[in-house]
């Protein structure tokens, strides 16, 4: 997990709350009760059996009810479990207050109602807890659960045989029913627990193991009790009584976590499959019961359950081949065909059509999400997974039926279409991009994504899938780096992949070997002509290729995750330069560009503030330029990060304003000082009246929101004058100066001071 995300998840530190404290009391009571039971060997004692015994029932019940209130009665599992525990406690209270001196009560009694209610309510709680997860599970997992459940039920039925026999022999019908109900309910409970244990795919909330452990202890106590009761050796006050108390205490640990903020990562805890497979154990148990049945008479229920276990377990064997084949061909997350499926099916689709003896025409589209890594790093893999699932659904819906859609891994998808030429394939690519253009709703967050698509045509550009894949991949890289969205392979793209890999290695070296330079471009006040600040722009002094511009390497820096290093280097160089200018008496604000992904790091504001303070600079020496896309991707986080920076006195500018997809509402909401109108609006201003009026009204908009407006790309004197007339605040562009090294900028500043008595024009 990246630092930034870890940071956000660990907001809740450990603290002792009322019910945490109660848990300590619960376990202290269990210990005292156990000690009391062990020491007191006489008849039932008031202190141990009544007072301590009742407290071990009711204090956990209070923990349960606190959880119900904390979850505002909204969690069915918590509510059912709480009712179960409460009924059980009430039954116990009735029992100890009405029993005779020997600890006996007529059977059945009202206490049995309460005791019996525990089981259906607990089962309901388990069902409520698992219901959401059960829906998405493959039937093979459910089958495993069923085998586990049946196997354990068979064992239990065999074990409880004498109890069942004695229950059936009760003289009264009601007594028989009640007596039978106990072992049957126990059977169901244990079966349910074994079922859960048998399906490692189930995602169960925090501390679920305590619930399951508690229930196991509780049911085990029940079974031992039933066997003792049948043999007539049970009396109130045996150490066995403490087992129920322990079971309840463990369940209380589970419920205590309900409705509290999680301390761990947000990622759902998927259970590891255990070394011993529960279904396998269940089968062995089932077989054991059947074999034993041939020697010693077994209860009918046990034999039936054991037979069912063994036959259910056989089902997957029968379908195993098909199942395995399907699993091997399917992507787990999205349910789409995977890379292997694509490679096995493609030859058929790419082959000659036997009826027409003509080769099919078609295309392979390779689709890669843009900036998916950012989503994963900043919002967590869970959200990343959700995004992939939703993306695959939208792609599927946007494709013609005969097209094959496969997920190749990560954020890469492939589409194979037949009967399609270049025009159709390109149209399809844009339709797919269109399908992804609406924001995705992920856990209440609107996330925007886009995709770059590379296209390779067959048979023209390859006869087999491997060649097509390679070429579509190169085309995809081209589409991504040139931001065109979709690109059909050309032979020119062929050398690209190799060059890219080389560049990546060189780039790592560039960062460590100090090959990056920072150039500065001045920003001029249109009102006074004064130079108010500079923008820091990164350059790469490549040992062979000369001075490279950001467009030559920035995408690769982003993709390879080196952007944090680059940002740090540029910030350091820019602030060091600010110190020098400050010493020379130039109070220049340096603007540094921040990529969206570097701002994802929530520690960044503090780091930046420290960097400024360490150099003794005023906070006004730094401005950060951010993009609209960053603001739109996660507005709450953007607000938090920007507010923190702004509070420290650092100014914020929105770069390339007008080019991103954004809603104007963020301008009102977020702490921003300045808008930088993109040069694509400024450049055509001179020849295009509509462009000019767009610029003029955008300047008014900025002013009405209390923001400064900076025009980028001011290349001519007439554009400069026009912008001044519109009331634009600052201008930046080649007309004043290209981005240049700091030393050159000093000369430029000096020349400007001497040649410029009238400071209103450069
Ligand atoms: P930007 O932040 O919009 O920077 C302005 C770009 O416009 C610069 O390109 C500059 O050379 C160019 N420009 C300035 N005046 C004119 C003009 O009059 N006409 C025209 N046609 N262009 C002009 P450059 O230096 O190639 O930077 C391109 C982009 O790369 C920047 O756009 C910025 O988004 C990004 N970038 C540059 N340095 C950094 C950096 O240190 N970190 C990050 N994350 N991004 C950077
Ligand atoms: Mg900029
Ligand atoms: Mg810009």
C-alpha cells in the first residue's frame, strides 16, 4: 500500500471505549465463574451458580445491545445475534430462579423456549452476515459449503444418536418435540459453521473468527450436556457450565467490532484457504459414519446425512473436467475470458472461412485504462477492482455480440472482431471510449477514467494472434503517448517499444545522475509590466539526445511511478533557486507543476511546508500548478490537500484551464488563487473573434469568482495588448520569454530593467 493510502486508513488510533472495557469485565467474569465452579463441589451455590452464572449471561448481552445501538438497528446480523443472546440469558435467569434445591426443573419448562430461541436466531444472524457474500459465489464454493455442512451433521447425528433415541422416548408429545429440537438445532448450527469454514471464498467481517469460535464452544457444551443428561450424570454446577459463558464471551468480542471504524486497511479481508480442506474432511467423516453403520446400528438421520455428504462431494468430480476448463479460461475478477481463452479461441476466428475460402477480415483492439495505477494507489485495490468490473460490463455492452472481449490482466483488455476493416475498427474503438466516458460510481465516489486503444488489422498486419498482439500493443502505446485515444498500427510504431524500454532505463539514471534541469519562464503583470513570478519547467539533458522537453518523457515518468521523484527534484531545485533570487533582491514567486498523481500523497503538503521553512523562504515564494483532472478525480481529498497548502500560505493555480473535463462548481468550492487559461484559447485570439470573446468572458468569470487570470501562450504583441484590454491579470509566453535557465533569466531581468523606463510593455 502506498504511504498516502496507509495514512488515510490509520486515522482511528487505539482507544478504550465503554464496551472495550466491558469485554475485559466479561472475561474476568468467565474466569471467576470457572474458578467458582471448579472450587465449589457441593450443591448449587447462590454466589457461583446464580450470581456469577447470571452475570456471565447478562454482561455479554449488554455488549450485544450496545452494538445494536451503535449500528442504529441497521445490522440484521447484530440484531438477530443480540436477540439470541438475550433469550438465552432470560431463559437462564428463569431456570436459576425457579429450580429446586437439587438444581432441577420440570421438563419442558418456559426456560426451554428461551434456550431454543437461541438457535434459529443465531442461524438467522449467520445468514444475514453471509447473505451479501453468498450472492456472488460460484456454485462450486456453495457445494463445498454444503458438503462441509452435511458431513459435520452426519457425525453429529451419529454422536447424538442416544440423545435422539431418548428424546423420542419421552412420554409426552411436547417433551419429545422439545427434546428432539435441541440436538437438531445443534446439528444445524454446527453444520452452518462447518459450511462457512468449508468455503474460503467467503468474506466475513472483522473478528468473525470469534463468532464462529464462540458458537463452536457453545454447541460443544450443548452436546456434552445432552450426552450427560441422557446418561443421567448432569447436575447444575459442573465446570461444563462455564463453557457456555466462554462461548458467549467470545461472541461478544465479535459483536464489539460491529459498527466501529476499521483500523486495518480498507481492503476486504479475504480468508486464506486452510491447509486442510474442510470438504475433504467432511467426506472422510461421511464415509466413516457409513462404514461404522455396517458394524454398529446408526441413527437413520446419520446414515442419510452421510450418504448425502458423499454423493454431493462426488458432483464436482463428475463435472470436474468441465469446471476446471472453465475456470482456467475465465478471469476471476470480471468473469470475462482471460488471456489463455483468447489464445485458444483466436485461431478459429482468424482462420479461413471454409465456405467462401476467403480469409476473414478483422481487427484486434488492445485497450489499456489511462492512469489506472493512480486509482489503485490512491483509492485502494478494492476500488480498483470495482472499477475493472464496471469497465468490463460497459465494454461488453458496447460491443457487437460476435466480438470477443477478454481481460489480459491488470487494466488491459483485448477485443477481437471479425468482418471489420480499418474504418469499422476505429469507429468501434471510439465507441468503446465513449462508453467509458461517463464517471464510474465506486463506493460513493465518482471516478473518471479513459482508455487508450491500439488496433492491429488482420490479415494485413498479422496472421496470428501473437503478431497482432505485439502490433496492437505498439499502437496502444502510441495512442497513449500522443493522447489520441485510439491508433491503428503503422510500421513506424514498430521501433517504439524498444525505444521506450531504453528510455525507461535511461530515465532512472537521469533521476539519480542529476540530468534533470529546471528552466524558468517569466510571468508578467499586464497592468504594470512587472515580472511577478516564474514557472519552473522541467527539462532532461539527455547524454545523447540533447535537451528533451517534458512531452518526450513525462508520460513515461508517470507510468513508471517515478513521478514522485521527479516532483521532489524539481521542487528542490526551484526552491534552491528561490533562495538565490531572494538574496539578490528579486521577490519572484516560483510556480511548480504538480501532476495529479504526486498530489495523491497526503503527506506532501507537510513535506513542502518543511522544504520552504528549511530554506527560510516565505510561503509566498511558492505556487503550485494543478490540473482540473486532479480536482475532479477526488474532490474531497483535493480539498483537504489544497486547504492544508493554502493554510500554510502557498498559492494554488489551476493549469491549462479550459481543457479538462470539469464542472465550474469546483471553482467556487475549492481553495484556488489563480486560473491559467490554456494556450489553445489564447493562440487563435487574433484571427478568431469567437475565440477572443471566449477569452474575454472567461477573464470576467475568473474575476467574478475573485480569482486572478493568467494567459498562457502569449506569442505576439497584439495578443498581449488585447489581453491587457480585457483586464487579464498576467501573461506568460514566448512574446516575453521562452523558458530559459536561471542564469539566462537573470540576464533577461537585468536587460529588462535597463531598457524599460515604461514598464507597461515588455
Ligand atoms: P504547462 O504547465 O502548461 O507549461 C507551459 C508550457 O507552455 C511549457 O511547455 C512552455 O514552454 C509552453 N509555452 C510557454 N509559452 C508559450 C507560447 O507562447 N507559445 C507556445 N506554443 N507554448 C508556450 P513545456 O515546458 O514543454 O511543458 C509542457 C508541460 O509539461 C507543462 O505545461 C506541464 O504540464 C508539464 N511540466 C513541465 N514541467 C513539469 C514538472 O516539473 N512537473 C510536472 N508534473 N509537469 C511538468
Ligand atoms: Mg504549468
Ligand atoms: Mg499550462
